[in-house]
């Protein structure tokens, strides 16, 4: 379902999680953590999967992560938003299977 069009039940499930205890503190911790400062420390192969139409985190970050993480592979899908694994589950699973097989 390219283009970020998620089925309504899946969207509802995602939204329901936002009201759970701990959601806001976890989000705050995520946004306050200096992740870029630590990316060079990653010592294993990394698969960075991004949607070109991501409206939450710009696609340019995918390429920055790919530059900062040693041994990273960056895959950017067109017509895909922030949740590539939900928008393109079969393609995502196949990509992960192929990455893990290497």
C-alpha cells in the first residue's frame, strides 16, 4: 500500500498506544537522546530502511545515518511514509530476510 495509506484499523492501533502510561516520557527520551553522537560506535552491519515520503523524520536523515554508521546499508522506498514496515510488509520482510542472510 504505497503512499502511506494505512488501513484504518492499523492506524487506530497505532494511535491507541499513544495514550498508554510511559508513552510521553519515552517519546521525550527519544527526542532528547543525542543519537547521532553515538552512531559511529555501532559495530555490526545495519540496515536503514526509510520512506521517501516520511513526514516525521526527513529522508535526508537516512543518508546521514548511512554515512555515520560503519557498514550501513541504506534503502529508501518511494511513495512510502514513516512506517515502511507497515506500509510495505512483504517487501520489508523480504529485505530483512535478504539482509540477515548475508
